C-alpha cells in the first residue's frame, strides 16, 4: 500500500469543512485526523479511511477513532449527501392511517410502512412532502403539521427525518409505484394491534405512530 492518502481522504477533509458538526469533539470517542496515524492504520489493516462511497443520496464514511482505553479502530457511518432532513408522512384519510405494503431492497422483503423521501435542496419542505405523497400514493393533502424529528439508526446513519401528520383529501387506492403492492386503511387501534403482533417493523412508521397527536 502507498504511504500516502488517496482521494478518500481528500473528500474526508472537505466533508469536515462542510459538516463540522459531524466531527464534534467527544471524550467518549475521539476522531483521529493525524495523517501519520491514518497512514499507519491503512497500511497495517489494508482499509481505507475517509469517504469511500458517494452518491446523490448518501456517503459511506469510514472514520479512524480512538476510545477511552486508547484502542484505535475504523468506524463506518452513512451521511446524507443533502444537509436538510428527509421527510416522513403519516397519512390520515377519513380518520384512518394509510399503510403501504412495499418492497425494501435493503432487507430483500416487504414491509408495511408509511411514505417517506429523501431531502431535496431545490424545493421547500412542504413541497417535498406534497411531492412524495403524490408520487407514492397519488394523494393530495389539505393539512400538514410537523410531529418532530427522528433519527432512525444513530449507530450507523447520521440521517435525520422530520415526521409530518398529513390529512389526505383523496388518493389513488390502486397505486403500484415504487414497489408498492398493497394499500390498507386502518383505525389507529388496529395499527397499534399490528405493531404488537409484529406485522409492522418499519422504524419510521413505528416512530410516527408513537409521535402522532390526533385531534
């Protein structure tokens, strides 16, 4: 292995400049940025430190960290490419929650879930909510209110999502876009029963149901 750092490290330094909050000092886990230590680790373990993958949606970042005991190791995390929060919509239609049965590539299986989408810099948050509802459900909404922010998996991802309660005027009950194979309408009590029975495992859906404040 070369005794110099590659493009992954160059992107990493740029990331530090753009996202300083992701490199905050901590007594629990120090981020090692000394180049000599990074080069030594890469050479010894044949692992790249830095931004090792980049897409329009996410970056896979590998940090070199040191714990309180002085142990140095690589720690992976996913960082959204767009700084703004993603959006999650809890759609309510005639006092029922709309759930979609949708194929999820990461787990190679189906889940019952609510609509969500990546953040977009070129439109407002409200317009992004409306856009995602239209794309996934063919839905229009008359009322959008924020329920708060959730971090789905802080052990791996730095991504945050803002959850919105959306009163749906109408939607396309036959929607089959984006891997959706079924749409169901359930009373709140029925949704909670499905949760207790393990039929709903999607983290964003579980969070939204726990956060909802229905009048």
